[in-house]
């Protein structure tokens, strides 16, 4: 899931599996995957984090019928905005569920799913004075960014993501060199709710981390700080 509905026509189709045209809006509203498709791709939906798996009764969903046989009847209504790995705007449905370690099947398919989930990162940017490992929307300083590189379109059928929380370091905020780099970033991207530069691209994350200006924090795989993955 979390597949981006890019505003760039054909790219939208590629990032939103099962999308179909309809009058008044170019693509079908997304549905959650059915249990069979989750299990075929190495994940046990019955073991998703309790209370996070969206259903037709969820506030951000309703019941419907998709023409895609990999989908169930849960039609996700909530749409969020963010950036892909090159900084292009994308829109994506709210995640169907958070995924703990035990939800990956104890077989080759589960091992493959876990490898995919760790390869593709969803960057959620917490406020400096917020909770460092919380994905809650009120805790965020800017829109999310997704690593859609590395063969994402062909090797990540469920849209699994390792949740990653970037935080500016003291060296970025309080040294002349760091402040100069952030000023450069600000001139390109503008400022977030913290008054620090917005990050839009994977290349920016990689450069800032290499320079020691960004920490990339992740929840422990044992789930002690919440589920490390999202689908």
C-alpha cells in the first residue's frame, strides 16, 4: 500500500496498482489487499498491529467492490500528500495497517517480504519537540517522503515500508558549516513547521546523513517502540 498517486499521469498508473479510469476522476479509489494476496506475498494480515488494520467501518474507509481480484471490499477514502525519491509530488491512500515482526511469515516468502520491507523506507519527519519515533500527523513537521527507487515498482507488490524518522543533528543546526548547508536547502525547498528546511529528495537525505547533519532513526524490530513497518 502507501502507493503514490502521482499527479504526473502515467507515473500515477505505475504507482497505483489496480487503478482504473472513471468519469470525473482519472483513477479508481484504492482498496486494501485481500488476505490471500497478503499471504501469497509473505505477510499474515491477522497479525497486523492490533487496531490498525483498516476495515469498511473505519472512519477513513467504506465498503465497495474493486475489479482487481487482489483486493478486498475495504475502500480507502483518506488520501495524503508527500514526495517520491526525486521530489515529485505524490498522493497516496492512508496505510491499511502497521506491521510488526511477527506478521512476516516464517518461510521463504516471509523472509523475502521482510527484506523488501527493510529496503524501502518511508521517511516521516517528527517535530524537534515532538516524539522522535511517532508517525502521528500532529507530530510531523513536513509531508512524508518515500524511497521509490531500487525497483520499487516491480519488486514491492504490497508496498511495504520501513518507517524512518529523520532528525537534524546539533552539527546541522549549530555549526557554521551545517547552517550554510541548511540555508542552501532552504533556498531550494522552503521551511517546515519547525522553521528548518523541508527535505524533498532521497539524494538530500543521503547527503545530509553523510555529512553528519541528519540522523535516521528507526523503531527497534522487536516492536518495543511500536511496529517498525507499514503497508
